[in-house]
C-alpha cells in the first residue's frame, strides 16, 4: 500500500514537472539567479510551500518541504500539511549558488532521488527552482518561515 502511495505521489509530481518543461529556463542569464548567500538564507532552517502546478493557493496541489539547518530535508506528498509526517527524508547542501538534495526513497525508480537547482525570484514572494538539466524542480515555491 505504501509503495502505491509513493508511486502515486511521485507519478503526479513527474507528470506535473515533465509537463512544465522550462520554456524560459534556457533563456535565463546568470544574473537572474540568486547568489550563494541569498540561496542559503532562503533554504537553511526554512519550510517551503511547493506548487507543482504553479498554483500555490490550492492546498490539494502543494506540498511542504523542510530544509533543516543541519542539512537534512523532509519531503512530504502533495496535499500534505506543513507539520505532517515526512514521506521521505534525506540531505541537502549548497554547492556555491546551486541547491542540491538527495532523498532516501522517493524517486529512485524515476530518477528524481537527487536534484540540483538554481533559484530565481519570480516576484516579491515567489521563487522558481530550475534544475541544471533545464527542467523545473519544483516549478514554483515560497518559504513560509
């Protein structure tokens, strides 16, 4: 049963993310992305609301990930609340201005177990994380604490 939930949640994630290939990502310049210190402030010890379908207002299409200051990450399924149990956990780190994470279980069979992204500000509150391979991981997010 748990495996089915993992596949369902991840399948939804992959469908959304693959459908939202970054049409503008290749047009981004290095000045569009946050500097290393800005990314660190945005990530370390913070919870992100992640909108897989770019709709951050709909609780059924968002999830919450905790990027703890000790370098661990707690990933939750779509629709989970901020304090719900982690669906997976792993490690995150900064490599200069690039944020990388590696989860323990989710995404292994889909090639999403690990990702490295550069972050750019979309507007006053929202950010976009663009994977180095040109796909968006996640499409849109904002920190809540």
